[in-house]
C-alpha cells in the first residue's frame, strides 16, 4: 500500500548507507499527456527510473524528449490540466507524489526536494535582493524548521553562497540579480536549492550555458554534496561529457520514451541504441583545423587597444564600483576567417562583441572596419550600414514574439531601402538555406524549437548581407545534436558568403571545431592568442590550460593536457 504524506511536518529520516538503501525516487510507468494539437499525444510515454541515496542519475536526450517534463512532474509544476500525468507513479520515500494535494507538495518542495532550473534570470525575482530570495526558503518552511533569528538566517545564507563558490558573499547577499553574471546567478539558484539540505536534488540543465570552469566547479559541488549528505541527484542534461563526469546511472530518452538505461560507463562505452550512438557522435571533438593561407589584402576588422569599463553605484553615501571588461584588446580578422573569443563568464568576451556591433560604447581604442575607423552610437550604425551583424545567445529573447518570422527577417533590408518584394524573396531563400521551409515565414517564434529559432536568427543576420558576423554563445543552450547542426550551418554560411566571424564561446570543443584563431580572455585581458591548433595542443598560459582541463570528456582525462589536433 502506498504511504501518504502526513499533514504535520515529519522529521527527516536518518539515511542508511547507499549500498542497502531503497530508492529515494522511483518512477514507474509514468505517462504525461500533451494538449490537443501538439506534435504527439504523450510528452512522456511509460517512463521508469529510480535514484538511490548518494547516487546521480543522468537523464539525457534532445529538446522535446520529455526529460524536463519528468522533473516538473516530480516537483508538481506541470501546467495542469493541459499537461498532466495520466498513468504511472512517482514514489518519493514511498509516497506517491501524484496523490498529494498542493499544500502537501509545498511541504516537500525546497525542504525535501530541491530543484535547480536551467535559466536563472527567469527563476530569480529581478526586484528582490539575493539574500531575500534565498531567505524565502526559510520563511516557506518556518513551521518545519522552527524559529530562526534574522542573524542566523543571514549567516546560513552567506554559508550557502560561500559553498557554491560565489566571490564576496557578504556583498552578493545584498545585490540584485542583474548585478551578477549568468554563471553567478546560476550559483545563486544552486545555493537556494541546497540551503535546506534536501534529500533529492533535481538539476534541469544547470550547467548548459555556463563556462567550462564554472561548470566543472558546479559538478564538483554536486559530487561533494553527495559525499557529505548522501543526497540523491536527478541530473538532466544533453551533454555526454557532463554525464561522464558525474553520472552513476544513465537514462536516455527519445520523444518521450526511455530507449536505453544502465550504469554510466556501460552506456558510454557500449551504447546499444542507435539514438544513444547518435547523441555521442554529435559531441564536438575539439579537433582544431589548421588555418589556410588568407590574402593579406582581405582585412575586414582591426581592433586596436580597445578598453571598456562598467561603472555603477556612484552616490552621495555609496562608493561606486567599476569593472574593466576590456583592457587594451587588439586583434584583426580577414575575410573568411573565424576568431574565437574564449573565456569564463565575466571575462569580457561578450562586452567586446557588443562593442564590435555598436551595442555598447567603449572608452578608448579603435575599431576599424575595412580600414575605416568606426564612430560610436548612431554614427556607428550608419557607417557599418548593416554590414556588421550579431547572432545572440538566446534567439527567443532577440526575436519579437508579435512578428512573424518572415517580417523579422525582411525588416532589416527594408529599413536599409530594399524593396519589400526583393526583401521577401531574399527571406524565403535564406529560410531554405538554413533548413526551414518557406511556410516558416508565416509562423511566429514560439512555434519553433530552440534550434530552429537560432536558425531564424542566423537567417535574419544574413539578410543584411554582412561581411562581419559576431556570434555570441550561439549554441551554448542547444542540445548536442542540434548544436552540431547549427555549427555545420555556421561553417556553411561562412564558406558560402566568405564571412569574417567573431565566435564567442566558453566551450573549447566548439572553438576548436569552428575557429581558425583563438583569443583567450581573462578578467578583460587577452592572455593568449594564436592559431587554434597551436593554442589547443600547446597552451602557454596557465589559464588556457585550466580551461582545457575543465572541458568534460567521455573518457577520464589523462594527467596531462590532451586536446586532439587534426
């Protein structure tokens, strides 16, 4: 008989050693329905899995495979009644979560089951300080936790921020989310999930958009949590490199069904299902291509001693802060070349990219486009005349949800004086080029997957017939198979249009595959620059070696650096 949750808070049971333990979470035959008109009837189709104390189960699959649906079902966060469980059980410590009321689920969320979401900026309240948001965890479970003084609560929050490696937690606790980088915001979300020491931690793509060193730290943090507390972890990811680093067990999902499961090393070393083999084969191998000789006369971009500093907080009673995002940055780029800007979150690489396209003013230095010194502000945009375009990390945020895709792509050329019929003809041609049919022009951004929206963003940039393309983390949030397709598309358009590209990424595997040259940035400075195969095979700077060593690999890495070179 299935146990039910008592209405009064119960003390946490003492954990038994994982060897003899029953599963903390056991899902049996779970099916989750989708609303009418969806591409299939069930988001999850008879899925089964279990997670033991102290173990990590990785659920792997492409976007739309149903892995995040399982996580939301465990947390009771499905958008009922349109999406709801229709069969099966979700047993947490013997309790069927599908039989609980919403007040009973609230007792479990945060205190017994914690969750880390993929996008921290949408999960954090932008008008609340970090400490206030984490403090809500204590307030929500005050009956179970007992009386906690404000001073004790603050100390526990600071300790949680310290545990996840945030610098200066005493300052962070009083900061707003927009003051933090993406990686720092994700650490805040992890601190929020861990502050009450839950028995089960669900991580839904928590490292997808993080740089490799931050990702390595987060994975190490999860392992340490398990070692100290016996925590069970359900880890959702599309990166088999992450799976190799952290998983004890693996479940592979495709279109709602579990197609393969088993011990991590067995699945990684001897995948039985064709879909599993496809996902593993799609991982960038980091093999650097040697640069082909390029005509010196085809110089497109020259950046000379570029400096950019962000200043904030100046006031009568508060000392201002300044962060130097770019310090004396210099490089040049020729037609058909790709330069990779690589570094951790906060290294300044995205700030350099925004300066290159005129979205952020710079303090000093020069940006020369085809030999002409570009001004700043509106003059920059007039002088560049659309020939410098940017592809952003989040295509959904950069596309107007009220505009049809065709209008979004054709809008730029029309604004530059191209006739509507010619602009639409160009739009349809580009949609075909990026692998979308002409009918996509009449649809809205929300009707596409993440990978398809990124293809639309590429088409929109190409519609201006640019000579320089700046791509800011364009594949960091995509699953590996879609990422491989988008990278192939970038390579195709670079060759077809002979574009010069600045490719901003934190993933050295992607940089190795895409870029002729790499510039490694740390705290606003370029610490190493050179041809990709030379930088990856023989890095000179300690920071470059640190980045390479942090890249997740399918096999255990050797003691010394091993980055394959073509």
